[in-house]
């Protein structure tokens, strides 16, 4: 496998675009295929919609002539390596693999002997071999592991993380046979600092679900602790800080208004669904974590309602300012973000909701929510300010200086007018 190989990346989102850029940086010819015309138009114009990829970096990749993007499936023709990085959402609590299936069908029409296909999209154990492989074979007449190579390598992209990026994060790799594994290894060895091989795609698929379920369950633990601690009059944040001084046997997690993004609200459900479908048993940890984390936005609204009541103000008719609509600090990723749920709950209770998030695009703001800038006048006008996502760009001194009442879900502010989650 050489740097002259043509690489196709199917899906140019938070996972696919960084992968495409990194492949270009290592000398590969890359064709990006995405069904979103808006994404493709932006990329071709040199405009990145992902914080981790700057316009300057994108321009430098385009200037090499080795990066192109298209909404036409024909761009996949002649590929040597294809990587599938499409969404895997839930539909009525069950995995929706329609994007993965469509990607596999598209690639099958262009699959050639000796080519490599890698799935990076998160899914339940067995997806690569039981779903993707048969679709590729049916559309091409070629057999995985015999006529072409097939593998799975779960994405580990952490949007907005300046320390751990694609290239310096160890990459789990797998193949349906030994030759496939070696092809996957050769491809990623040029992209990342270290590859970690596992026996088969099923272990790799499970490893990804373990990573996200671990975070999901532990976040649910501290979220439930935060709810109990508030009723008991205990500062849960101080207790977590104290526990974090233990140098062994403990890893700190912090509470928040709920979980968001593509991973935590969805991926553990893939594992729970797979266990129930295959074994007929419930994965109780995941289901309990779902219940706790899904109800955190309701807890936030209840706490704000009680806080306003103590100030002799009804939530119905109150003006509430939400700070942060993305699910994560310093990113514009609003997928499954708890801020949208909080806004909907407040609106249903009669509140007038304003929101500020310079990272989130206008079209991602919920109907009925007024988009505003963070100013002293806007803060003063609010009966309650809720810090949902603690972006570094927010002026926290301005907020505490002018707010009547702040409900801080991230423990970012202090003051007599601030109540922490």
C-alpha cells in the first residue's frame, strides 16, 4: 500500500473530514463523498465547518490538488482504500444502519479486487462482517477476505480537544482475516502514531462501545450524586475535587445538564440493543444510565423553577438566558445537546427563552428561542441565566456582575447570585 493509492472517505463530518485532511497530509489522493451539498460546497470553497480543521489547513490541502469532494457517487470510482464514516443514529431505540448500508451499496459498485474497505462508524458487534461484508459482496460479486480486504477501526475523534488529535491517538484496528488486518495496519500506520490490533472486527466494535459506555455510566453516577447532594445540602463539586486527590483507583467525572453528541446518548444503546437481541437479556447498567442522563435537563429546569420561586418569580413568563447550546465546551457540535431539551422544557412551561452560543450555527437553534449576544443588558434583563455549556469565550465576570440569578451546571462561577448544579 503506497501513498499513491486513491482514498475515498464516505461521510465528511466530525470524523470523516479530519481523516481526509490527515490522509492528504501524508501524501494520499483523497476523494470525499457526502450527500450534503452544503458541506461539499463549503469544502470546495475552502470553508471548514469543523473547529478542529481551520480554513487555512483546508486551503493547504486543496492547494495540493490531492483533495476533492463531491455529492456524486462517481467520485468513489477507482478507489484503493475506502473508509466509511457515516452516522449511526437510533430509530425508536434500535440501531439505524441505513447510512452504513447506503455507503456499502455505493462502494460495492466501485469495488475492485485487492481494494480495502474500512468501517469507522460506531455500531454493534457483528456489523462489519454481518452487514457491510454481505452488501459489498452482493453488489460486486467479490468476497471479503478473499477478493478484497475488509476491516473495522473505530473512530476516536474528540472534537475541540487540542491535546489528543487523530494523529496522536492510538488507533484500534481489525480485519476479517490476517491479510485484511495487515492492509488496515499499513493504511493507518501512515496516519497515526500507533495502531492497536485486536483479533477480529467484533472485538474492535465492542471496544468502541466499552469506551463510550464507561463514560456514560460514570457520568450518570455523578449526575445522580449531584441530584441527591443538592437535596442533602452537600457541595458535590467540593466532594468530587476531594476524591480526585486520590492518585490510584479513582478517575474524576463531573456532573452536567445531560449528555450530548453522537456518542454517549446513542452508542451505549447499541450495546444494550445487541445484548437484548442476541441474548434476550437487559444491560441494566446502560438502561439505568440512560434513565439518569436523559432526565438531567428536567432536573435543571426543576432546580431553576425552585430558584425562581425563592426569588418570588414564576417561571411562566420569566425571561431565561441560556448560555451554550452545543453539547461540549468550545465546539459548535449541537447533536443531541441537552441545551435544546432544556430550551424546549422552558418554553413548554411558558418561559421566554433567549440563548447565546457563538459556536453554534443559526439553523441549529430551536424554534421559539431568541438568538442573542452576551451583553450586560441581556444578562440584566434575564430573570435567570443558565450556564449549559462553559465555553471559554464567555465573559464570566460580566455574567456574575450583572445577573440576578445564575444556575451554573458546570461549576464555572462563584458568587451570592450563583447556584451550582
